[in-house]
C-alpha cells in the first residue's frame, strides 16, 4: 500500500508539471502494479509502455529514483540479456516503529 503522503507528493509534482510525460507514465504503471512489493525491471516497464528500446525508459527511471519517487528494491536476472538488473517500485515512506526504545 502506498502512503497517503507519497500519493499527495506525487500528485503535487505531477500537477506542477515537474514530471515529464514519460516519467508520469512510468509512475502510473507502477501504481497500477498488483505486485508492487516485487517491483519491475526497466525491461518490464519498457514492455508495459509499448516501447522496444530499454533506453526509452531507463533514463527516466533513474531520474525518478534520484528524485525520490522510486526506490530500487532488488535484482533479478534479465531473461533477454542474462544480466543482473535492478527492480524498482514506488518509494515507500518509512513507517514509525512500534515500541521503539528511546534510550
């Protein structure tokens, strides 16, 4: 589940015009993802958006990670290249820990 503050921050950025059309499309694919906790690779995002070149999404994904919208959440072997690649997902906001000791 995505935290309300994350959704509000994304909507504010989206509405301010600070996200490019392709960045918005990538975030929207990840928001609709039913397996969000697993994340998606650049190739998965490329396929979901109908592109044939990973460079159509890879730079935008890196920008979204650097902007704090997405986070890397693991690695997987890419079936097309055999290379180990990143998985990304919507960045989760930290949840307060219960019963946290102060001292």
